[in-house]
């Protein structure tokens, strides 16, 4: 309650809280009251005309229990934000139906994984167990018939209310404590702590005391929230909010040897976060653990304990430092240039330079001779290529609208596409393989097109470019973006698509003011599933898309889904079912096998990406969002916990949906995210389950949710 609020008991017998802005909120609305009184116990009660209590403050505890007050089954104590702000804070203390008290972060589901303290009452206590405080300071749990089932404190303290008072409070730091107040003269008092649920040395065991990506450390009497190397506070004035990376990580920095050159591992001893690893290595050394994390794009922290290496990604949660615990966290940070050793003797340096100079001169001589020979050969080759190119250019200009009969695609010259796009003026999108420009074909009645200019193509892909165009030319499905033609001229590689007026599904879900409704979203999901199934099973050459994500799903004028960017996907021959390749695609949508050495990549990698996409379409939000409550940051984890808790409606907010259909879709999505690629369903099975032709079985939990901290 704000300090400027007032309690109003009006002439009609209604009790209100009046805010400073003049707004009223009724407290007791059951019936009219005639009398209100503050009892000596601290209980504020309201009576009706027959002197019956119709409302009592003891029935609505906040963070405190007084003598005679009871915390009933399913009732909760909430910590405050701070000592001066009594609004609901970060922690809750729940009296469960099994008779136990459970303390946990307030932003978590009722999951035993997040409980950091419990009363540990043994079975057999019966139902309707309550928490009570007696006038001699005895703090205890009692059963249905009033008998004590467990004493938290034994009591036996002075029971004179004129001289001593007792109160239990669920404090700001999420710890339940029992206080004794000694009353002095003229209203003075001093207090002492009689009992605490968690000892001072264990205060970092409170999950959520420090925010995401930070860790808790005890420094004498103080609890500090600290950031690991490479991180800084989100809000320096409020360290408990959490930490964020203090450098911008680039996806191109973390693959293969380049990642190892740009990053190093920093050791943080006696420190660990909640084990929510996506990969685990056994019987490895600390050095091997560091090396493996360095070469893994997703790995941010590796926890090393007893020759086990647990690879983790952001966000990191519930971190704590314990000087007696052997756990060591290895944090990936950006490397810095080390200054030279200024203490090195100048003469030694000079000798080293002289010794190396002779070798370098010899190498330079050999290189120059070799270079001269190569220049001569290259010059002859370029003259030959120039003659060939001139001939092709003259032929192309003579037949500008030539169609390649074999693949039924139009071959454009670079100049034609430059003119169609007004010299690539209007950029409408970009991705990992290049930028997309809007244009129009004058010879085709001004038909609008989208021209993708491919960039950073490796030589192997350039050599098979035309072969891939043949395959695409034979690919036709209503849920694939239509490829009109291409350009393969010199080093230029461009693809020409039919223009999609409604942009990408990503913009429609995350940015559009008119987001699709539930029925439209379920239709879009099925259209995408059918398109992927066609690529996997029905087209002449099987195709793994490798980059299924919302921005690679385009929407036509009727908002039907069309899959794009499959033109340069990994292609499989009819007798080939798997391949080994470098990581590709988009972070957050990649299957785990992309980051396992020598792991085969199959069509099931696309199934995993579809599972992420399915949840994003259901909830109209991205898989990773930092602007939501902590337990909702990672969408897939939150969905699974909501599914287990029977609270899936929270995923769609107030939108009216078919709950059975929602649950069926969530089951399908969770099966798609199975860490074992072999156990993921095929896209054909996904379609059958979405259409209710096959029942969706309860899915197993994601591996990261099976680990207890």
C-alpha cells in the first residue's frame, strides 16, 4: 500500500482504500458493515450489524505473520521489493497441499526444481496443515485437528505482550525469519532474530537473489551480485537485476578456427549456474572442456566438475559462488592483444631478427620467381576467358529472353536485372547468403519481382550453381516461393523470385499491428509443414532447407505461406539420406547436431527448426525475449513447464482458442525439439498429428529440464 493511501469507512458501511489520485478500491464487498476495529493482536476486523466479523486482515497475509495469525493451505506470503517499498517482490512462500512450506522465485511455475527451501515435513501429516505463531515465540505447523506436526522453533520465550512481541516475516531476500521485539519505555523497542530458515553462510542458495547471467557471492555480512568476465550490469544502480554481455558477439566469429582466434576461456573458480546444458562431455580434462566450448557457436559457459563438462548458453540463471565447492566455470570472452615483453633484452631481439632475416629473404626470392610464372600463365588464361565471355555476351544480347528449356527457368543478364531493380535501389530484405531487392520486368507487363543477390559463395557452391538451378526448376509446390529465373554471369549469382506483397511471416508475427488470429496461424503452420514435407519427400531431388525460420517464410497477397531460400539448401541425391557439413542456418533455430563433431545432418534438422517456429507462431513472439518475466525468457522451456503445469492458456494470453487444439500443437512441437534426431517425427507425421489423423502422444521432457541443480 503506498504511504499516501487512506483507509475510508463510509456512511453506507463500505470499506475502501483511497489513493492519492482519489481512486477507491473496495476491501470488504460481501455485505455492509457497521463497525471496524484494530484488535490488540494487530488484526484489523470489520463487523456487521449483528457483531459478526465479516472481514479480517489476518485472512490476507502479505509478508508477515503475527501471533494468532495462520497461513492456510494454498495461501502465500510474498517478499517486498525493498525495506521501503512493500509492493510484491521477487519471492513467494507457499503452503502446499502436501503440508509443506515451499520458498521459490515468484516468477517461476510451481516446479520443485525452483524450490530453494522447504519445511521438509515427512508424510503422514494429513491435509489442511497450517503455519502458526504462538505467543511464546513457538513457530510451528499444525494439522487438521490443531495438533502440532512440526516445530520450526521450540518457543518458551516470554509471553507478556506488553513487553515483548513476536512476528515472522518473509524478508526482502527471500528468507523466512522469526523476530522478537523488546518493548522499552516511551514506545522504544529493539529486536533480535530468534530463527532463520536459511543460515547467513547459505544465503546465496536463494534462487533468484541475483538476476540472469550474474552470480551471488557472500562477502562477510553482505550478499553481492557479481558479473562473470565479459559481462556488465544491466543496471549498475541495481546489481540484482542481472548482467549482459559487454561485447557484441558475431555469429561469424564463433565457427571453426576463427572463433578460437577471437575468443578465450576465462576461469571462474568455485562458481556455477543452474545446470541447463544442451550438451555434455564425460571423462574430459579442463583443457579439453575449454577447447570444445571455444569451437562451439552456442557455448557461452562450460561448467567443469569431476571430469564432466556441461556446455551452457544464455541466459545463465541462479549463479552462486561457494568457496568449498570444486565446481569451476569456464566463461568465453573476447580476446585482447597482449603487449610485448618490454623486459626482453635488446641484443637478443636483434640477434633473432638477423637470424630470421636471411631465411625470409630466401623465401621472398622463391615467391617472386613463382609469382612471375603464375602471372604469365594467368595472363594467357584471362585472354582465353575474355574471348569466351565476349562470345557469350554477344549471344545473350542477341537472345535476351532466352529460356533454358531443360530447367524451365529464364536466364537473365546482369544488366537486365540491374535495370529491373533500378540498379539495386530498393532493398527489401537480407540474410546470411545475400540481399534482396524489389524490381519489375517491363517486358512482362511490369511484373513485380524480388531479386536475391548472392554473396560470399564458396567455390564449391559456385561450381554446382547451375546444377542446383536445374533441381529448383523441377520443384513446384503451392507453399514454395516460385523461382522465375537466375543470372550466372562472371562472378555474379542472382536469383529472381515472384514478389510476395505481404512480406515475411516474421514481420507479420512480431511487428505487424494486424497479427493473424488463431485460425489463420494454425492454417499457416499446416502450409509450412506441407511445404517442408514436399522438399523432404516429394520433389525429384530431396532437399534439406537448413534455415527454417519466420523470415524465410513469405506471405502472398492472400496471406498464404510460401517457403523461400531453399534454392541453395543442402541437396541430397535420391539414394542419400544424410550429410556432414559445417554449421549453417540461424542461431536459435539450429538443431543440436549442427554443433556436434561428425554428427550427420538429416531432414530431422529441419524438423527441429519447425518445432521452434511452431511455438513462435502459437505465441506470436520470438523464442528468446528479454523483455518478459524471467521464467518466460526462453519460449520453449516456458511452454514445456506450462504444459506440465496445465497452464498452457498463459501462452496465448486472453485470445480465445481451442484448448485441445493448443495442447495438441504443443505436443507436436515438443516432439520436434527432441534432442535425439532419430526420435523426432517426420514432417509427414507432423502433418498427420496437426490434422488429427494421428493422435499426438505425450512428449518426453527436453533434456535441459531433467537436470536438477
